[in-house]
C-alpha cells in the first residue's frame, strides 16, 4: 500500500469502502455499519435516468443521514450525455460529496443492455462516460471513482485498459472486483489481477472480492499492494466487521465475536432503524394496506439468515423470525434465543450472501464486434434504481 488513501483531500482511515448492494445498503444499514467503524459507505446503485426523472424511489435512496460526513452515491449510466446531466444535478442540488461509477454489475438485465461489467469492453464509450462525469463534478470538487470487474469473461478482459482510461479521464481511484462478469459470485476472486492493476496505474487502486474477515483485508493489501479495500457480502449479518477492519488497519488484534444475545441486540436495532426510515418517508402514504412497521419488518426479513448463520437456532424459531411483521413480535422472538450461545467460529472466513455458478454473459447483439464503437445501445438506460 502506498500513501494514505484520501478522497477530496480528506483521509479515508481506515481505507475501507462499503460496496453498494441492491436492497441492502440503504440509509439504515449504512448507519448501522458506521456505528461500528469508520470508512466510506456507499448508497445503493442509482441510475442516471431515474435520478433525472426524479423517480420517488430513487430520491428516497439518495437520502443520507446527518452523520454521513462523506455522502457517497453510486451512479449507473450508459449514455455520456445522461451521465453529465445527472452529475450536474448532483452538483447543483448538493446531493452528494462523492460519486462512484458502476461498471461492475454482472446482472443479466444490466449486461444485456450493454451496462455494468459489459460496458468497459466499449473503451471509447467507457472513456466518454467517465470523462463526462469528471468534467461535471470537478467544478464542485466532487471526486469521481470507478468500480469495475476484470472483464466480460476470461477471453474478453477489460480491466487494464479500463483502468488506464479511467485514470486519464481523471478518476480519483479505481476499484476492481477480482472476478469477471461470467464468474458472477462463484469461485475465488483473482487478487493477482488487483496487483496487476495496481502496478499499471498511478491513481489509487482498491481491491474487492473475498474479504470475509478483517485479516483478509490485510492479506489483500499485503499481496496486491492495493491502497484500500471494498467490502460487500462479508458484512451481511455482521455490520461489526467494520469495527474489526478499523482495528486491523490500526494495527490492533482485537476482533469481535459476539454472543447470540449481542447479535440479537443488533438485529433489533437494524429492524427499528428500517421502520423509522420508512415511517419518515414522504411518499409512504402511497403504499397500499401496509404500515411502516410491517413494511420495515418485511425489509428486515432478508437479513435474518445472515445474522443467525451458524448459531444453534431451531428451524421453527428461524422460520418465525424470517416472517416477522412487527417490532414487538421480533422482540419476543429474539428473547427466545440463547443469549449466551458463542459465536460460531466455524463460519469465519466462509462466503456469505449470494453464491452462484459461472454462466454466459448476456450481451447486446454484436457487442463484441467493435471495441471502438461509441454508440449507445438502444434501451440501455435503466429507469429504476437499487434492486
């Protein structure tokens, strides 16, 4: 690792970034993670089209808590003009302090439109998008960063070319997930590719992929020389991982292994934060036949299995927690857990969240034919943000 990682002249200490995750990295989850440790916490992916149209859901997703010193917003866009206008909107309305560009999403509905991890293959179009974002953000001193994957598949790598193009366009840093789009979330991340990108660029390089524990982050930095890490699935059901990361980068050996009672307290706080966030939404009254509390608890359900992974909790109680509809019900069910049950150390270092098999990447017709084609694919823009 080289000099201390910084963003807009401010140190990022520890050099840790929360990866945007659809349906996960909303304001309540970011707040919960920030309470555990420092870093940069990025909101869910925001599409330029939805932002420019002021889609109600999108405007809700770009709300930030008063305690977020660096309001970090990830933008997805395929059209340079649309990207420029979206960033201009961010600047004019003071919506964020940092813009991260999404060129890493491997989801078929994105890649088949030429977006996400498919887009860097079109190097001229990629360069124009990054250049447009930087040009629009620079007058306000807002840094623009890039997050990407290794390429479409092993036969169509893009990361070295894209990294150099992003650097030349003025990106503040480049983050690389050490998998191709075809690999999705399977196998093992290629940290050697992160090392190769670090060697090729002058701007900071952040590494992403298979950081399940704080010591994995230290190992990645040691093996690749990267300037920081991006953490995604490793923090699912474990927001305290950011406290471990802060300790690790601070040279301290303490790692948190909470008992089940402590985990239950975090679960209750997470659910309460979700309910409060939804209840305060200006557009909530438009929801049909559901209270803010019930909606917040439904949003929380997806997290239950992650929090309880490896703990001795019976199937019936697990199912009840995964269908909870009120905070009182949640409190009652959490009270039935064995508070003294120790953390299941056998789960340490193991994958969390989604895992899947490699597969062929969905691409627009003829996408691979000409890398210098600058044309924007028809219907490429997405009109919804998040998941």
